[in-house]
């Protein structure tokens, strides 16, 4: 070993085989001389811990293009990376591989290797739809490491003009995909370009009144009697009002999950995992009256294929028909989930039911989720405000009686 100087480089020659001259100042910095006379500066290191680490070599440049001091400076920089646990050669190879990946390819891997393996079918199907229909057409051709925050912000602004809620969901899916890609080496380390500020969407405060629910159920009876909607769909809507379940839970309900003797319905796997709900008298009457098809496991079998479960779109269409017949409008908030919000509000706002019990009835596992569904009615708010006003007035009058109130003189 020797200090690599211009004089040492000129003097060093290879005979029949390539030869190395190693620097005694920067470990791993060396000169590779070929029998042909060409000389190249290199940096050599071990990637990993101890002797088990793989030996890697970085070419810094040819002598003539680089001076010894310039090459040593480059070697020092790489040595600092290695000291911090870096792998310059591996990082370069990974970057080259990543640069060949477009955002479309990363999204495909994210859906196949993460979403479909770890999320519920309804969730990953929505991820896949957003990726294929919304994100890819706008951003899919961009190389994943070249995607910038301004690209995502522009995409979000454009999509909000079409559908604000969908735009926010698409950005959230993109953000999750990019975080996953970084964890799996499909994109470089750095800030997530999809972490942008999302505009708040208008909260859906629309709730059914009791009178509207009565009209919807009456319309449902008439539509079923007129054969406008099928019995399975009508039963599905009634069960939603009776149980406060999610539509997916009702459509996936099997007879083996219904225990009339114990008075409970059990789902082995829902959005929040295992779920058990009590069967009320209302629910019991509906389930007892429901027809059973021999061999079909489903409480709501499909119309033409009873071995399959009824599609939730059929239940949604039945609800829309009933709302229209009952002259109940919900505008952009119209969805089957409004039934669950109505059910939850009636449960959480009942002072006779303790919160932990109410959460079991509704099927929530967190207080935060429960509070999003506890919508007090306008009449209840007005009544509570009036009661608070009377209490404040009474407190002020009581204070006045306890001590003489003196009018303060106006300041001059």
C-alpha cells in the first residue's frame, strides 16, 4: 500500500495480469492497472457485516479524466455512505431497476401483492377500480421515482372538478401504494409525493326522519306486493332497518349464522372482524317469515341462482325504488348507509343505553367511529339548547339574590 499520488500512478504498471495499488489514506480506494497500460481509479468495500458481507467495487473513473486527489475525494464520499450502512453499488442497481418501473406497474404490484392479500374483497376491488379508471390514465406512464408532488396536486385538482370524494379516495390509495413501494424497494427513499393537503369534503349530515322511514317501509310493502321488487331485496332493506348492519353483512348472511334460540346473529368475518349482534323481536319476525330454499345457505339468495348470495346492487335498487315511491329525497347523500346512520343515531342518542352497550348493538369497536354516527336531531339540539339557557338564567338569578348587585358608575 502507498499513498496514491500522481507520481505513484505514473510509476505503477501491470505485467501479465491486472494489478491493484491500494491507498493507505482512504481504505478501499485504489488504482487498477491493466497490462494494456490503462489505469482506472476504484473504490472497494464490503456490503454487509464483517467477512460475511459481499465485496463490491465501484469504478470512479479513468486516470487522465480524473486526478488522484479528485478520485480520492469521490472515494471518501462513498466510504462515508458505507460507514452509515449504505451500499453504493446495490443502491445504484436498485435505482436503475426502479427507473424502469412506471407508476402503473407499481400500482399493479400493490394491488396484487398487498391489497388482494390483506384487505377485504370490497375494499381491494375499490382500490383496483380507482387505480385502473382514475389514477393510471392520468399518472400511470410516469416513472415511479420521477413522480413529483406537483404532479399529484395537479391530478387532484383536475379530479375534484369531476367528483370531489372520489378524488380524495384516489389520492389516499396512491399514497398507500407509494409508501408500500418504498418499503419493498420499488421506489427510492424520500418524501411521499402523494402526501398532499386534501380539501375537506362536505360531511353527510342527511338523516332520515322517523316519518320518512315509515313512508319508505310502507312503499316497500306495496312495491313487493306489486312485484316491482323481488322479495329477497325487500327483506334485505327491512333487515337493514331492523339491525343497522352494513349491506355487505346482510347480503353475506348465512342461515348457519342465525341462532334464533340464543337470540344472536354471528358473522365470522366482517369489515371489523368477528361480529355478533342481538336479534330483536323485529328482526326475529323477519327471519322467521323469510322463505328458505333447500340447499341454499343464504338468507338472501340470488334471484336466478339461489346457490349464490344476492348482489348488494339489487338491494340498493330496491331502496331507491322505495325512496322514490315514498317521495323521500337525499340528493348526493342517497345511499344504503343512511339506514345505518339512522339506526345508530336512534341507538346512541337513547340515554337509557350505555355507550359500550350501544356500540355492541350498532357493531362499532371504537368510540371515535361511534361518535361519527351519533347525529343528534334538530329537535333534540333545540330542546337541549333551551334547557341550557334556562339553567344559565336560573344561575344568574340565584347569584343576584345571594348578593346585592350594584350598578357600576360609567368612567369619565
